[in-house]
C-alpha cells in the first residue's frame, strides 16, 4: 500500500456512517492493510494532536486499535 492509498483508505473508513458500514469496509480492505497503513495512521494522529484536534486523533487511534484486533484474529 502506498502512502496515498493509506490516506484514501483512512478517509473512507472515517466517513463510514455507522459501525456496521465501518466493519464492512474494514473487512473488504483488511488484506491490503499493512505496515504503511499503520504508519500513516499513526503519523496522521500525531499531526492532528499537534494541530490541537485531539478528538480526530483519538478517532484514528480507535480505528487503528479495531483494525489491529481484527488482523490478529485472522
């Protein structure tokens, strides 16, 4: 996964209207999610915290936690 693909996927996941839609998107993209995705997610959360947007940074962190749990179950 490229940096740009990771950003696009993060945006897609954050736009999910509900938990069911989010889980569906995660399941569809789980095989593509790799170290680059998690690195971009982490850097984005750090940047948002520096910009004074902790609520969005927290949402990214929760998203990463959910995906990581799902990856370890497979």
